[in-house]
C-alpha cells in the first residue's frame, strides 16, 4: 500500500443533452451523451489524522475546502461502506473550470473514490464504486468511466458509446459560474412560457442516431452538425453574453458550437489539432471569454498516476 495516491480525472462535455420532463423525484429524465476531454483535475490522497481538504488552481476560492466538498463526501461514503474512518488529506489541483458545466466537482468525487480505494486497499468492485458514485451525483459515475457514454435515467445509467478516433475541442471559460439547478429551473420556466408544460407533453429523451454514427465513424464535421443541448436556451437566457462567445467561435471557423452542459463554458469542435490551437488563440483574443483552452478526447476516466 502506497502512502500517497494521485488520481487524474477529466472534464466532460455533453455532445447531446436531451432533457425530458420533471420526474416525481424532482430530477429530469435525460438522454445525455457524455464525452471525456483532456482538461483535468488531480486529486492527491494522503493519510492524515482527520479528513481535510485543500484546493489549488485559478478558481480555488470558489471551491469549498471542507467536508461539503464532493471529494470529501466521496471519501466518507467509501469509508462508511467498508467500515474505515476516512483519515485522509485530499488535495485538489483544479484544472477544470468551477461551476462551468464540465462536472468538475463530480470528477473530483470520482477521483476521491478511486484514490481512497487504492490507498486503503479496499479493492472495491467497479460495480460498487459505480453505485456509490451514483449516490454522490448523476455525473459522478461518468467520471469513473470516461471515454464516451450514453447516460439515461437522471444521467447515471451509463452505456459506453463506441468512437472512431480523436476529436479536437476548444473550451471558452467564462468569468463566474452558473448554478446547475438554476439552469434547469430556467429551462422549465421557458418551457412553461412556451405554452407547453415542463412536466408533460415532452417526448422521452433519446440518443440521436446521427450523432452516435458520427462518433462511431470519427466524422468531426458530422458530429459538429449534430451537437445539441436542450439546456442551451436556458443558459443563454441567464447569461446572454454567451451568444457573443458562441458567435466568435463560429466566426473563427469552429465546425460545431454549443454550451457545455449547464454552462457557462462554451464548447467548440475543430477539424484537427492545429485548427483547435488557432481557434483557442482567436477566442482568447476576442474578449468574449476569460480564456480558451484546447483539449482532445475521448480520454479515460479517473486514473491512478504512477
Ligand atoms: P455539472 O456540470 O455537473 O453541473 P459544474 O461543472 O457546473 O457541474 P462544479 O464545478 O461541479 O459545477 O461545481 C458546482 C458547485 O459545487 C461549486 O460552485 C462548488 O461550490 C461545489 N463543489 C463542491 N465540491 C466541489 C469540487 N470538488 N470542485 C468544484 N466544485 C465543488
């Protein structure tokens, strides 16, 4: 058993996010195609007298450094399952934008599950880790899995999606985050205004076969045309400035644009790595975002580093 474990975990973008009606438990039925991209957090787990958390990175001040941190909650949950007192220090090096719609907190929870499992030698079955992950949050199981996967239910019931190669993205990071519950609330409000109801009259969400085929064949142009996010109108309603960011990316040659998850990060698909690098430079200079970061994917989920 090693005395320190570091786990690297990627951000996600939803290449499709189809949002159904509100369910009786308050969640929305989803068809969510998660795609893991090479923007990472690293969570280092070290034995300690008690459970403590520290956070580094440009957005560290926006992340709780106490037991409310999702990574700490993951350590407590895994410990409870195996009768272990979670005496660890969790250090989170955040490269994933905070409250950015890229599931950074969920990623850290997945990393803490994997890191504590390795440190404590619990040897948890992947199915047990997935069950604990789903208890922590709808996006946490995907942090364990990575790659590309269809999430159904409230997003936590995952099936891997085959892909035919790498895709090249740019992520425009905004100043300040958006609250995921607020964006779902705005989505419901806009649907109610539209004359329908946010609870009924909505088709059961399903994965788009055209999008799945584009992923399978590695066809970036077809994927760019098929990107969709039902939360985008709500994110734009709450943060109208994002329209200028999306436009700047399209004008600079992106082959697909969308708001990532609940936003406010915007995602742009490029045709290759060189185009992504050029697009990132143009977007950063456009003044429509804080910074723009190129990242390729799909990449694996939470992984212990040597
Ligand atoms: P999602 O895409 O899953 O909706 P997000 O990327 O929009 O999530 P997160 O970065 O996960 O949002 O953060 C949402 C909130 O969760 C933050 O404002 C923060 O207060 C809280 N939080 C708790 N633990 C963490 C963590 N480890 N990293 C980031 N935020 C955390």
